[in-house]
C-alpha cells in the first residue's frame, strides 16, 4: 500500500477507529449539502430523534434544481420549490448555514466552497455529489457520498470507508495555447479508461500541473471521478496559498502564517510510495472532444472517430452503442460536426477564468444562425466578478444568453434541457445518454473556449484557429 503520500497523511490525521472488516471510521472536516441528496438524510435523522452532530461543519447551498432564467419564488416547478423550501426548513431547524439565492454566496456547491475559503488543505470533505473530488485541488481528500452516508455524516460527522490505493499521474511539459485543463483531463481519462481508477485516489503532479492556476486544477480534480477514481488531489503549494489568502473563511494574521506552515507539511514526501504511477506529456495534448456516451470516448480535434477494430475488446460493445446513439460513423471526423446548443458552465468549467477564456473567443464575433448558446456562471460571486469586468455584455453582444448561477444543463434537473436529438457542445462533465434532459439528446464534452468556438461556427472547430485569427487581427 501507499505510504508518505498526502492521501496517507490526511487519512491518518482523520482516523477515528479501525473497524471490523477493514474499514476506517473517518472524521469529516467539512460536509457540504444541497437540495437534492439531503432531504431523505434529514428525514432519517428526524425519524431516529437524532441531532446534527456538528452543524458548524455543514454548509448548504442550492444549485441543481434552480432555474437560470428567473429565480423568482416560488419556482414555476412545484417539485423544485418543494426541494428548496425543504432545505431551508432543515437548515433553520438544525442551525446549518445556507448560502441562499440572493445572498451573494449562492452557487454550485463545488464552486462556492473554494471561492469562500471553506475548502482548505489537509481537510476531509464529503458531499452528496459525485464531483466532490473537485476540492482535492487544494490538497484535501474529498469524497462524493450517497444519501445514506449524508445521513451518517449529519448524525456523527464521520464516515465508514475503506482506504484507497494511490496512483500518481505525473504530467510533464506544458499545455500549448488553446489547449486547456479540460483537454488534459479528457485525454487522461481516454488513456486510462472510465474504470481505470476504480479503487484508487489519483494524485496529479508534475511540471504541467504545477504551472496550472487553482481553477485549472479544480477542473482536473473535478473529473477524476469520471476516470473511476473515488478521489483526486494535488499537493498544495504557493499557488494554493495565494489563492486562499484573504478568503472569508480563512484565518488572518499570525494564524494564517501558522496555517500555511502546517499545510506545507502535507505534501507527498519525495520518497513517498505509490501503488501505481503513470506519466503523460502535456505537449502531446490537443483540443479534445468526446464523441460517444462516456467521458473516455474522446478524441483530439484532428482525429477520426475510432473504428471498432482499433479499440480494446472491452470497449467495442460500448463503441457500437455509441455509434448508434450519437448517429456517428466510425472513421469520420469530429471536426465540422454541426451542433444545436452550446452550454458554458457547470462545476467543471463555470468559474471566472473559464468564462474569460470563452469570452476571448466570442469577442467581436457572433453566434451562428440557429444556434442556442448560453453562459451560466458557477456562483453569484462569479457572476458579480464577471459583470464587473463587462464579460456579461461581451457575451450578450455576441448573441449568447447570460443566465443566473446554477447547475443548469449539466444534468437538466431544471428547465435547461436538450430537446429531441439535439447535439450539445458542453463544458460540463458527463455525456451519458439523456444526461442533458432528452432521452435522444447528444452531448459533446469540450473546454469552454471550444464551446464558444462551436457557437460562433455552428460546428465543432479547432479553437486554436480562432485564436490565431485573433492574434493576426491584433498585429
């Protein structure tokens, strides 16, 4: 088993007891909840006459079901209104802090916690949402959990878990202009497979990772779950500490200096032992797009949709299913494929830097005729910061809709949905059948800049070509 890794250190710091059967009772430093997976958990503790054990360590927000056009209450969808009002009642009853709509703090759970400084190095973090791995970008060990485990954390502030193996993913080189963190993680998942990380925590490291901003690192860790890993993390460094400095929930003055000193001890040791190691070269990564029905079915912009014979035996049946569902032929290019809807947002790519990258492509251009294109900030803070820089107006001048914060079309538990067999260019994290609201809807995952390029062109294009045109026009 691994030893001397950040994962091992954080696990040992939070171990309460070793349980029969090989599990560990693990203390949870931060519990994040939202309106979808918490109602049944609250009902369960109420039925057993239990209290929330550490309400000060639980933070709630609303994100999945909120509409992004009008957020006036009551919501037009009665079920969405019921889910939100239930969360409000439970938070009030148990003394839990709620980042409610209009507070200035509301947004997608994996956006609001890092931007407020709730997410910190060395923490264990749990949330009833699979993409909780996002928080690992800060050197935390973060797990998505099910509703029954949400109940357990509310009641005991702990989880019973088996320790994972640790795989280090070392990335050399540097991403070229027009290639983003989203492209890199799609490339990694493609190579290792959607089940390649089962039983593992992924440690992302190496020169290419170290050069990334915190928001890029969050994109990488966010999609570790799509590669089968239960958790993904990056060792904290100066980039981490500078991002966290002066965040609302962080200590100040001498306490801040002491916190940083402690965080610096949490990185994996130089002689740490990993259960497995793989290497990638960022210089070899190009803009990457999914063509199929899981995030591992991805190709670079200049590649052809793979033929079944070129795939491993275990991937051929899924490929056949994907060809049929996506209405694509093996051997044809992904470049030039027409799209209908372009969505920029989600917990993967709804942060300010994501919007800025897309805005640079949209600037002085216009959405192609017949394309529905919209931008959904990941939080009220992201929206506020973007609007202060005029990014909202830039998008709207280009023909994009500028929406209110929420999960939106990432999973369509709200009015933002595909219709019929529309094709979506999406900056979200999953391209499963029906994921974006239509049983026939088709999703192409890509970076926000690539989504913007598709909106402008009306089809899948290489964003590097538009960047080159930008550079030429500026000379």
